[in-house]
C-alpha cells in the first residue's frame, strides 16, 4: 500500500511539474505576443502623428486659396465672406410641444390654427 502511495505521489509531482513547465512557456509566449502588439501600436501611433502633420500641412488656408484660384475655371469656388452667413435670429427653431392637462402632447406650428 505504501509503495502505491509513493508512486501516486511521484506521478502527482511529475504531473504538476509538467503543468507548471507548460504554463510557464505559454505565459512567455503570450508576453512576447503582447510585446509585439505594443510595438505595432507604437508604430501605428507614429504613422498616425505623421499623417496628421501631413494633413495639417496640406490644409493650410493659403495653399487651399491658391488651389481654388488655380482651378477657378473648373470648380468655380469663391472665398468665404462674412456677409454670406446668416444671423442667429434668422434661424427658425421648432416650438416646444405644449402639454395639456391630460398629459397628451400637442404640437403647435407657426401660422397654423387649431380647430
């Protein structure tokens, strides 16, 4: 009986050692994978910052104005002037719904009469 207990204990120790060994290598592989992903993220962020800088460079107002002037015959683009914008008082906002006593909402429109 004692021999069987020693054999089972030895097998349990060998099995747990194998499990720990396998888990250790899986953990190391995952850590390497995470490090690779972090490198890719860093490279993508660097590319993104370069693209943002290029976008800002290409969207300079003086450059866009020159392009609009060069291609006026094709695009017919004019520069913006302050008198092309409306005033805030000219915006027609919808009226808020009116609440009746029974809780049913009634929407009124401008110029419309309710029967």
